[in-house]
């Protein structure tokens, strides 16, 4: 018998929230309505549900942590007797039209009774009406929205464009999609692709795919919110006498005026040349690094000595 923590893909120290999150993700993937006629998916779904029933009940989980599946064998102290242990079934008849009952670990019967209502959990996942026997036709339900992240370069964030992404859908298929990036998109903004999320239930529409934008690092710049900083090196003479130097920006290069008497480490500001933000763009700061001659001949040394009078 597989370990229940392994079945849900969580550590033994997992919190109740972690266990529930893992269960919801797996149940959505292997749910029989999503995989009609797939016996392997059905068996996996039963296994996942069984593991969740044990690990979501604090008392039962504590017994399981002490002795594992031995807790369901005769003679183990405090082990629940067969038939009175955790419930593996689903109120109202299980999943789909037929539901299921069967044998749990070491002969424990699982049925549709118990304190943990998986119908409530799965109903919230699939929009209600899960596993309920009724003369009425069960309604179709739209699939859940899915989320993904897309890393784009900082220049692409300014100019926009198209990106190709490859995703694995809830049914295990790989799909390549084109994502249109609008100009001046902010980090953290989301692009919605309709119908590209989780598949619907009983013929319902698929959910949407929400793609969150993140920025890739750019070795030319350091970031501070929407502001950027870059560094340029200028000659000692230019720093003293002034001039122009070419600096990189997100949309190409520009000529920057270096004022007379510029000091090393001084920052010069280029407004609206940074990253997108609400209401516009941040600024680009240019940090000045002064190049000092490493080798001087006698004439050069004499000139530097002469400059000492102006320090």
C-alpha cells in the first residue's frame, strides 16, 4: 500500500492547508468527469480521495502517523475497527453517475458516510452538483481559471510584441500559444486568454488562462522599482570640461550632456526613460565613472601638476 503522503505529493510535516491544496490539484486532474472512460484515472482518483480522507482528519492522521497502514489491522491499540474508520466515498452516490464503494487499507470498508464531505470540496472545485443523484440533468460547469508566468525583456515591456509559450494543459496535452504583449506593460499585470484554462465539466466551457508578466534581468541596468540605473565611463577631461557621451536606454541609445565639473559617482537623470508605471514611466539615472590615465609621460605629469592649482 502506497504511503498517503506520497500519494498526495506532500511531506509528512505538511499543514492541513497544504494537504487540501494538493488534494484539490490532483482531484481536478484525475476527476472521472475530466477523464471519461479512463480506468487508470478513476483508480488514481480513488487513491487520492482515500489518502485525503485519512490525512484531513486530525485524529485519524495522528494514528496513521504512529503506525501507518498497520492502524487498520486487528490488534493494534486504538486502531479504528473495520467499517468505522474514515469514509472514502462521496455523499449522494460518489462521482459521475455510478459512484463507488470498496475496501480501504487492510479490509476497512469505505462508503458514503463520514464527517469529511468531499462533495463540498469537489463542488467548490467544479462549480457544484458533483456526484448528486437526481432526476434532473446535471448542469455543465465552466472550468477553473489557470495561471502562468511569462518572463519578458525590459525593452519588450516598453515596445510590446508577441511571445510564444508552451503549456501543459489539465488533460496532459502540450499546447503552444501566442501571447500579445501590449506596449508599456507593468510587471505583475496579467493577460487573459479566454478558454485556455482548465477544461469544463459535463460539456461546460473551459476556464481562462491568466498570464502574469515578470521582467527578465538586464545586465546593463539595476532596478529600483520603476527606476533604472546604468553606469558610463567618461574621460577625466570630459568630466572637467563637459561634453557628450552615449548611454543605453530601453529603446536605444541617447546622447547625454556631461556638465562641466562632473564628479565621479554623480548621477545624472533622464526622465521617463525607466520602466512602465501607472501614469507613465520611471526615470533612468546615469552614474558617472571617471577614467583616470594609468600612464603619463613627463609632459602629462607636468600638466597634472599644473592642475593641482585648481583643486
